[in-house]
C-alpha cells in the first residue's frame, strides 16, 4: 500500500513537472504568433486590394519614392540581429553563458539600430511630403511599416529583458523558456519584415 501511494505521488509529481515544461509555454507563444500571422496577413491582403484598385502604383502625382537601398540595409540589420539572438540561445543551451549574453547584447543593439533607421526613414519621407494623409499610398505604407515597427519595439523590449535577466543569472541550460519565446518572436518579426520589404518596397518596382 505504501509503495502504491509512493508510486502515485511520484507519478503525480512527474506529471505536474511535465505540464509546466517548455512545451506548454512554447505552444502558447506559437498560438500567439499564429494570431499575429493572421493580423499581418490581413494587412497585406488590404494592401494588395487597394493597390489593385489603383491605375498606377504609386498613384499618379506621388513624387516621393521609397528607398530600396535604405530598406535593404535595415533588412540586413534585422536579419543579423536574428542570427545573433539565435547563436545566443544555442550557446545558452550548451552552457556557454558568455556567448549567450554576447549574442543577446548584439541582437539588442542591432534591433535598436533597425528601429532608429525606420524612424529616420519616416522623418525623411515626411520631410519630402509623403505623409499618412497624403494619399492611399502613404496610408498603406505607414500603416504596414508602423504596425510592424510597433511589434519590433515590443520584441526588442523582450530581448532587453532577456539580456538583463541573463546578467542576473536567471537562465540556465535547463531553464530558459522566456528566452526561447522571446527569440522565437524575434525570428517571426524578422520573417514578417522580409515580406514587408518584398511587397512594399520591391514589388512596385517590378
């Protein structure tokens, strides 16, 4: 009888530990990202709908042009930050705390540069006369890039929190759920930006 109770107790403890494991937490993040995919998908669908209604894109009279070179640089910066974050999380799982902190630190710096680059681009375009109220072209551009930019800021704050907690020693080889989730979200934002760059910047030139 005592053995049965001990076995049940051990089984219950093991089950609770499994339920609180990374799979459940990461599944929650995957569901969240799936909802974000639908949101961005709706934005892209609206962009193509509006674009198809226009006889020319950008519309006639729109003199301001988006800089593909600037967007390409921002793309390279964001992809590099994602690579750095990925290297960092792999280092953590192998027990290399120093490389983990370095990777996250580099990712945070590059992410900040990306946000700063987008702000600079916006200010430049506004100075040249392209505003959200100028025409439907300006509205869709600022809506899509602004929506993505706001998510990048959230993702960057998550990475900064991971970096701070890393310096406090909160993450180990076996305890890194939040770090995993933050880096996964950052990868998602990286992929979305590739679509933004292709659809908004490149496709009108084709």
